[in-house]
C-alpha cells in the first residue's frame, strides 16, 4: 500500500474510532439517565413493595389458619 493510501486509511480509522466513542458515550448517557430517573421517581417501588406486602399478608394468613396468631415481623 502506498504512503498516501496508508495515511488516508489511518485518518479514516481514527475518525471512526472517535465516532464510535462518541456514540457509546451518548448511548450510555441516555440509557443511564432514563433508568436512574425511573428509580428516583419511584416507578419500581410499587412493584417491589407490593410483592413484599403480599408475601407478608400470605404469611399472616397461613399463621392464622394454623392458629399461631397473625403477627409476622
């Protein structure tokens, strides 16, 4: 490969590397902020809390059926 062709290829490779890096940074910025915002807004809290609350209610109900009382810590 001639010198001018090597130089053009190296410049193209460097430019593509910068574009790829920029694209990765933009993608990470977008996806991280959206997920973080959802967590901060408490959008997942109801799902988790509901599952824990439902599990506790099931334990209380089972204990009441067994006659051991309904208090589950």
